C-alpha cells in the first residue's frame, strides 16, 4: 500500500475543503464591514450596536469552527498514517504503553516509542515537531471543550506551560497577551485559532515529516 499517497490525498482534500467552505463566511463578513448588498440597508436601531452584528459574529465564528475542524482532520490523518505503518511493520505495544507514550507528547513520547523498534531516530528530522504536537493538542481542546456557554476554545494551562507562545493563536492575541499576563489566569489564555495560513503551514510540516519518514519505514521489513 502506498501509505504516503493516501495521506497526501487527505491533505489535498483538507486544503480544498477549507478554501471552499471559508469563502461564503468570509464574503458575508466583508460585505457587512463594507456595507454592501445585502447588508447595505440596516434596520433602524437605537441600541448603539453596529448593524448586522449578529450576522457578522456568526460568520466569524463559523470560520473559527471551520479552522478547528480542519485541524482535527489533519490530526486524524497523521495518526492514521502512523497507525497504518504500525500495523504494516508489526509494531506492538504492551497494555497501556501507547497511551503512556502519547501522554508524554507526540514527538518525545509516541513518535519516539513507535519508531524505536524500527531502528529509526528522530535526529535530523526536518519537520517542526513542536508544530505537529500542537496539532494534536489543538485537536484535543476542540474535541473536549470546557464549557457550554461559548464556542470559543482556549489553550489549556497545561498546554501553555509547554508552549507559552502557541502556534495556533491569532496575531492579535499573540501581541496582546504575554506569558506573564496568563500566569494563573486560565480564562485569559488565547483561543485555539486556525486560519488558512496556519493550517497551510501545519499541513506543510506534516508533509515534511511524511516525506522524511516514508523511505526509512519502507526499508524496514
């Protein structure tokens, strides 16, 4: 089986899906900001709130949720790629060992332990493994939110301790919030933010890992 090919197809679809799905929401948000049809005739209001604020907020939130859903798809695809090679190369785990490896992190834990029996070291790997670990951390936050009152998902204090400047954060929150500001104040933690550029960079790092790993795993029979 050409495992890398199927992984590449998943990456192609994620990029396509994000680009096509983001378009209507981005256009709605811009039309509201520019006051162009169908948002050029706001209803009368005395509450002082900008017109069509609810519609703008829904479009903006939709882009946020779309980005996080693509991040989850990327995490699942990378895990499936590695799980497939585990199966094909008969990598086995003792009971509870795989979970304990994941608990130590993607690179230092799971990936190191998975590749060890194959005689593959991560030394010299050109991919940014810190970014890839944050793909899984961001996915976990998206799939296990803390509260029902908001669709916003923040980085956890535990994740922030390891990555004080999270990769998946907006430029605005990177500038506004420093590590010292966040110490002990979990609700000020930046949101898990995945725009097109950050998603593209994360997919690129995943592809770099696969391109580097594929020939090495292929040689291990």
